[in-house]
């Protein structure tokens, strides 16, 4: 595991590199692009209509895939924890 000083050093290096790229006119897309107001090819619009019930139909069309992914993740976690318990119990 990294110590706090190493993490801070890596973060500082990353920030300096990102600033150097920005000064050189390079753009790095990221999650912040969603809230950015710059006229840029990476700009992302937020399609928020103010009422979550208006988009409920779209959400419900995708619900099976979401539930299946959640169930698979829970099953993996249960299996992983079960193995750890078995090892801890000496089985």
C-alpha cells in the first residue's frame, strides 16, 4: 500500500503534467466535462428534464440488465466472503 507522501507526490506530478498539457493547448476529457461550459469537442450535455418520473420509462426498459448485473455482483461477493470464512475457519 502506498504511503500518504507517495500518494501526494504522485498527485502533484499528475497535476503538473495536466497543467503543462493545458498550457500547450491540449485538452484532456474527464468527468468534469459534464459540467464544463467551454465550447469544446469533449463537452457533454446533461439531459435533465427536472422530473425523474418523465424518464422512468427509459429506466424501466433497462431494468432487467441492471438487476442481473447487481445480482451477479452480489453472488460474487457472497462467494468471495464464503471462501474467506472457510479459510479463516480452517476448512
